[in-house]
C-alpha cells in the first residue's frame, strides 16, 4: 500500500477537538466547505490521545512515546527526558523547510521542540485576531522544497471565544442544570469557526496531491457531568478524538480495526518520508495495514498526572529563562508546588471500552467509549497486567533514570561507594 515517499507534511492540531465535533460523526455539524475540501480524507474512528492535556499529548505526537517514556507525565512537567528525537528536529536534520505555528506557542515552553513553534501570526497581539496570510506565504514554497509543517489552533480551548460577551454562561452551569446540548452549541461553534474558516482557507491554498495532511485533536473536552474541560480525569470525551488523514497516492486509506493512538503518527510519518528514526516505541505505522501488523487485541494507553496541577503555567512563569528550570519538576533546584488534589490515572482501551484506574487508590471504572455508560468490569486484572506489560517492556525505561536530580545521584553514588559497590 505504501508506494510513494512523501516530502510535504502538514500536521494540524485543534485544541480540545473531540470526536463528535465533526460533520461525519455528528449531523448537527454544518461545515460544507470543510467537508468538500476533506472529502477524500479518511477518518480514524478509534483514535485516542496519550494524555488529556496539551503539553504531554503533543509531546507524544512528536516523539511517538507514551508520557511515562518521554517524561512529560502531565501538563506541569516542565521538560522531557533528555535525548529523545522529535519530529521537528528529525525533519530539520533531514533538510526540510520547517514551519511550526500556534495560536498559543508559549504552551510548549521548555519542551525540546519549543524553538520550532512560533505565533501563528507574528504581527498579531491576540492570536485569534491574527491573519493567516503570513503562514500561508510560508507554506507556499517551491514544489521541490521538502516541508514539515505543524499548526496548532487554540480558539477551541476553554472559553471557546465567549470571553467578553456580556451574559456569556459558564458551560459548567449549563451542564449542571441539565442543558448539556446548550453548552455544546457554544463549543461546537468555536470548532466550526476553525474548521469552516481557518482550515478551509489554509487547505485550499495547498496542492493536496503533494501533501500528507493529518488533522487531529490534542485531546477532547468533557462537557458532561464527570468533567467539563479536559485535564482532571481520563474521560472518553477527552481521550477519543478525530484523526483525519490524507496521503498523496493513497486512495481510501483504511485505518486498522484495532484502536490506534496518537503515538502511531510518529512511525507513520517518518516511514512515509523514508527517514530511519531509530524508533523503538509502541507506535505502529498505520500505512502497513496488513492485519497481522497490529495485534487485534491491542490496548492503547492514556495517562494523567496532575500532581503539580496547572497553576504553575502562568504567563510570567512561562517567560522565565531556560536556565532556571533545573529539572522536569524543579525551578532553581526547588520543587514546584504540588497540587493538593493531584491524581495519577491510567486507562487502556480496545476502542470500544475504556478501563481507567487510579494509581494511588486502585479505584477503577469500565465504560463504553461512545455512549459513556459505566459497565461492570469482570476482570480488572486483565487490564492491570496489560498495563504492567507496557511499563515493563518499554524500550525507553532507561530514560526514567534521569528522574533523579544530580544531587540525588550524588547521594546514591556516595551510598554505593560506602557500601563498596563502586570505586
Ligand atoms: Zn490542549
């Protein structure tokens, strides 16, 4: 099936884009121009993000690794483990013209790929009021120029463009009083704006016969009783997102039947580009769909770690100089504040059902992905064993040794020396 080597890649991330915010999955969605432009794009129906927050999720997209492997366990882990290849660096090294633009570039601060992502409109003060002309000009390179481009839209994030509107309701209030449909109308309107205006204006500028395009959510949005936004628990509305893909020369790309994960894009993209990235993660190349390639019983993992909350990520903290961030969780060698209500959760899904467990309490839920209904779980051990297997068999376990600070390492080495283990 994989016949051509592609040298133009466009990745579009729509923040908080959940599975039902698309006309193909929701007849209420009115996006005729977007639908026409993307009519030959394939929709993955069982696609899940690796984390329910912007920083860890994008890090998984760009590295092909689960959060426990790349080190950004949650939104407020400041850095990745060191030495992990990311798509921007790989394509930059391969001589590609790189474009990375975001409506909220500072959210990627301190991550390895930060330097590749700049404001969508460099001359706009408020990004959602900016123009697309600069990025379009940047995308319009000579045909022979290899290109790797990432665009990140933030307008769909909490607030949904409602701030400043007198009397704008809180979506939580609407959901609490049983008016979830009304809450969804505001959220859907923000997504419609991105799809039907911004993406349409961008996509129609491109010669799509040359471009591999992937459009996805970095996580969804709850807008339900269990969760309104996204970062507090592993909810099906948050983890199940759309993936639309278009590959030049591949008609009717068929996604595999087992569930697929955000970490699958990395091997898919580097393989499509013909680049050897020395990748040993759990991600699967989606363009080798002979059924044997992906285990029919595959379970894909999502992780949430909110032990440091999100309070740290204020504008002023995000602007601090790099040297002050002394480890993944320390600034000036002092651990950042913990969040009293922080949790560590993991979930596994086969695409139809989701098992979620709290790592600290062992409490679990088992539910249907599409309808959200909770079900009795016959065999939690099955999922616990599968989770253990993923942790134990990771080829990136050695990176977790970086967890320890220089000081801790020194203490440990001192102890070992005292015990006679090292010279
Ligand atoms: Zn996000």
